[in-house]
C-alpha cells in the first residue's frame, strides 16, 4: 500500500559539501521511497515564493540569498507517516539543538545553513511538491 508523502530539499550547503549521497543514503535507510527527484538551481523569485511564509522575518533576505547560492536537490518521499517521520529524521532547525544521529546534527553548519528542508504538514507537503514537480515527473 502506498504511504503518505513529504517534500524535501537538500539545500545548497549540502550539495556544496558533497553530502548528496550521504543524505540520500540516510533517507532511504530510514525507509523513505524516492518517488520524484531533481537537481537544479532555484531562481530568486522561486526562493521568495517557496519561503513566502517567512517574508516578514529578519532572516528572509539571507534565506533567499542562501537558497539561490547554488543547486538544490528537490525530492518527494513516500512512507507511512512521512511528514512527521521525516521531521524526526532531519532534527531541529538549529543543528546545535538537533538530536544526535539526525541529518542536521551530522551535516548542518548553522541555523541558516542547515542542509535540508522537510515539509511541516501534509497540506504543505502537497503544496511544496506541486511547486517543484509536474505529475509526469513522478515514477509512482
Ligand atoms: P524548518 O526548516 O526547520 O522548518 P523554519 O522555521 O520553517 O525551519 O525556517 C525555514 C528556514 O529558514 C530554516 O530551515 C533555515 O534555513 C532558515 N532560518 C530559520 N531561522 C533562521 C534564523 O534565525 N537565522 C537564519 N536562518 C534561519
Ligand atoms: Mg519550516
């Protein structure tokens, strides 16, 4: 039976640090199935729209600049309880507070450059996946 879906991005620091393989290995080892994936650079308009919920936060400009500083890997992941389980796998936003063994504890540099994105609800997972992928880009 198909599970639920979440959306992730391996952020520019993760790609720049050659951690694509390490992070995808952690994701698949944790039981997530990759059902869509691409490597690309976000435009400034795309980064602004993707993070529009944070537009009034003091770090918004810095966030948009960082997210457009290099390529990202966008992917849709499938697993039972995907959204919650993936947030557990990535750890806290600030890697200093992320539990040992989480992706951010291992590979994030700072609260800003924190290696990976994970959707925070089923509703946002769908919105974010639709933002990055057309129906024909899915393998399942
Ligand atoms: P999340 O990625 O764990 O869901 P959010 O609060 O939704 O965290 O923030 C989105 C992204 O904005 C974070 O992943 C991080 O890259 C960046 N960010 C959040 N808080 C700060 C901050 O205080 N300084 C700089 N960047 C931040
Ligand atoms: Mg968030």
